[in-house]
């Protein structure tokens, strides 16, 4: 007959874990859980920032550039979708990091009908990626093509 022994962490590990949890609670982090909406609304700072974000999307001729967001966060996505429906002059450019993410982004946005077609997913092209540097380079070239060095020069700088 085999005897089962219960595992218990040593006291030093428990102390380190408690220390970690205390430090973690001090960080301005919203964990990706269903509870986060309640946490966000209850924390005045996050609530104020979220409200400012939503208000900014209501202004005419607003441009929102999105990078690094999967569109899976339902609270942020809901604000984006609602704003895109209600503000026909809003333009949301969603830069996909890689081409294979295009379908994931479309799927995340598929549940909402946006009659204005003002959420645009930008594909970097097969085998390419969009980094923040790439997006900055693209936007600078649109704003002032003469101010942007050739790609080979930019990469060595």
C-alpha cells in the first residue's frame, strides 16, 4: 500500500509569496479577468482615464491609432465599437503585428455591426511585421515625406 504525503511549502516560500503579493497589489495593474471591470470602475483613477478615452472618441474627425491590442478586451472593445457606430467621423486604424493576426482581429470585432466602416485593420503584408518604429516611420512619411530617411539609412541610424 502506498502512502500519500501532503505537500506544504516551506515557511520561507510562503513569506516570499506574501511579500510578492503585497508589492504586486501596489502596482497600477488591471488583471485580465471578468472582475477587472469592477476593479476599474471602483478605482477612481482608472475610471477617470477610461471615461476620458471614451469622451475623446466622440469628437469629430478623431483618429485613433491602435497597436498591440488584440481587441479581445470586451470593455475597451465595446467602447471602440459604440464610438465607431455613433461617430461617423471617427477613424480607428488597427495595426496588426503580423498577417496571421488579421483573422483574430476580425473575429474579435465580428460581433458588432459598424455601419460607418470606420474601424480599419491594417495588414503588414505576408512575412512582415508592424512594430511601433514601423508605424512611426509610416506616419512621419505621410505627414512629411521629405523628413523621413530611406529605410536603409533609418535602420543604420
